[in-house]
C-alpha cells in the first residue's frame, strides 16, 4: 500500500539491512543511482504462519506503466517460492486500479474487502485483501 510520504533515509537503510539479514525476497529498480521502484515479500514471523509472506511494493509515478513493477514482483515471487513460501498476501487500496490489475496478472485474487479502512484528508477508501497461492 502506498505511503503518504517518503520515510527518512536512515529508516530506509535500516529496513533494507534488516531484510538482507532475514533473507527477505527484495528487489529494487534503479535509474542511474536513483531507486525508482522496489518489491519485497516479508515472511510471517509466527511459526504456524511461516509459509506466508506479505508483499509490499512501490514505484515512482513517472516510471509506472512500463512493466518494471511487474518484473520486480515476478522476481520477488520466484524467490519467495524458493525459500519455501506457499502463500503471499497483500492489501491494496480499492482506488488503485492499476495495482489491482497488476496483481491480477500475477495471479492474486481478492479474498476480502475492508470497508472505509483508510481515511485521508476526509476521503474514505476501501482496502482489498488479495492473496496468491504458490505451492
């Protein structure tokens, strides 16, 4: 799901270091030295949910619609399968039609809707719960 603002660089660095240490499937797209997109899948920490991962991704607006996000997600999903994940979950705003189409192309299906789950500047948005079974 989209952030409403960029996190501080130190927080990003710590997040990436933590992901590397945990062997999290994580990919970034670069344009020169600028990160333009990312995708990661964090495995669940509880043992009984260890087969489940949560996908997160983002792409700078100017680079959307070029297939970069799809490529990042395909790579992350392949790596997630390689580390034994069998189910990948995500939440997406119902208003984010492009992301919903992308996730559908990747095989994700809608499993539920959280009504009025987000309220930003007085405007509500539903959140779709989507999942992909990769076993």
